[in-house]
């Protein structure tokens, strides 16, 4: 799985220019008071791991973001720049293309050695290998610049043949993964988004909503078409099959709502969930408790974003401690970015060394900038703070949250 290892922000809203964050391979926790930008930082992290900056396309001040993704010895360094106050008077040549980043680069490295660099402007992609001549081509693939590079590369056999297979695998995985969704927030509105997701099935081709797991769509595409709601037991849904038990039910079914059927394909407009208790009584997903809805969303989110880092705001909101432990068990081997004000979450974070502490925690504060305006200041613990925290934690007297408060770090 590709991991986000670093993020540099040279221009974005009122974030301090030159912000440079390093991330660990598992838990990354954002600490700070309200209104210090924790949710905003999560949005940025979700955007760069999604290869989709469309949510920031209309930022008046533009942005200048650089981020690093790694898997094994392969590293992809990406930079996206949108110039401030771009005129928007001309119609775009290729639909949505003009709505997205103005300039984008991807530098590919293997074991520290640069293999080549891709530069994107609009739909035009230029690939410059470390050895050999540059190639320029068109890569029309919507607003995701990385996907434009991937589509363009696929059309040039010489480029594919020149890349080591493991490097090509990482590039393909990074920009072609299933399930690109935004951060999971602390509310339950996501449940409505999930259950109202629509998708179209046409033979082997599937057009799907971003909140639908791959297994879910594959199963639905092989079910017989009927004007009646299509029933799929959770037992058939792979990683989703554990949701009913986790929520305290004996079983559950999904009922897909078919909107339209024609030669062009079958369109489904969302679904309903019906959960069955041990005594045989049934309850709709709309009547679940707040905590059950939150856990449902989390487990569904895990299944959809299974090849990407997790980006979650206030994970513990409304959850019993047993469900919190269940969440942590499911996240152990995944890179995650979590914002929280809850000490119980912090107390579950594994602490291995002072060096690991520096990438585990990110402090979010505000301060006045050189121009007298308030800035959001995001940073890792410095060496002194990490050492001070780790020494206090090793005494074994206080939990993580208590050490953070005692040392003035939270």
C-alpha cells in the first residue's frame, strides 16, 4: 500500500508558508484547540492521497503543495501549483480541465535515484526521463492530474518498457486505486451519502459512486435484473460481511433500488439496509442509534478506502469503548490520519521511541504572521518535545493523554 510520508505547504489559505510535515507509517494524530485547522489539514491530506484537488480549485489565493508518496524503494514526489486569482473568462477546451490545478509535476525515484519527471499543464503531459529525450503527449482523464499522467503513459509503450516493473506497479496503484473518498467526519450524514450512492452497470463496464466498495459493485453486476429491489445478504459482501455482527445484529441485507434499466445499462439509485436481531425483529438503517451509524460509516469507509490512507475526524464520537477498540484493531496495519479532542483515542496510540513520536503527533496552533495576520501553524514535535514526552511516558505512571497535557504539548 502506498503511504503519504511528507507534505509541504508553501501557499494555502492562511497556513504558515514553508510548513513541512513528516508522517509515520501507521497512526498520525493531529493535536490542537478548536479552530486551529485540524479538519482543514485532514482535507488537504485526503485531497493529495485522492489525487484530486478539485475541492480547492476556486481558492482565490491559489495554492502551492508538494507531497511524497512511497512504497518500498519507490518514491513519487508531486507538486501542484495554482496561481492566485486566475482569470476564468475563457471556456475550457476539455470540459472540466480548466477547473483544476494549473501546473503539476511528478518526480519518480527508485532507491533514491531519479528515474524521470512528468510535467502536466492542462491536458498536456511531458515525460522527461533521467536518461533519454523528453516525450510530450495528451492525457485526457478529467481533473485528476496524476490520472492524466497514467493515461498518457499507458499510450506510450516505450515509457512503460523503460520503467522497472516495481516502479510502474506503484505508479499504477497510486493513481488507479478503487474508492477515493474524502475524510470521514464526526457526524452521521455520511450514512446518507453511502446509502444514496448511485452506480450504473453495463456489461463488464461499471460506473460507480466513490462510496461503493469494489466487491459490492461486482456482486451487484452479476445479480439478475428485476424491477423489485435487489436483495444482497451482507454475508456475500466480503469485508463488509462483519458489519451486522459488529453493530450487534444477527444478520442484515442490502436492498438496491433500481432507477432505470435500458440497453445502455442498469442504473441503481442507492440502497436500504435491513438489520435482523437475534429475536427475529428487524430494523432499518435509518433507525440505528447514533453510535451504530457512526460504526457503520467507519467500517464501510475502511472497505471503500482499502488501498489508501485513512483520514478520519473525531473517530470516537458516540462510540462505546468496545467499539473504539474494534476500530483500532481494524486500523493497526493501515496508515491513518486522525484529529481528536478525546483522550481515550490518544491512550491507544502505540509509543515506540522518541523519534517515532516526532512523526506520530502534529501540533496545530495559530500565531500572528509577519504581516500581523493570524496564521495556522502546523508542525511535528521538535526533538526536545519528543524526547521530553518519551522520557515522561516511559515512567509508566501516566497515559499518553496525561503526559501530553502535563508537558504542555496538547
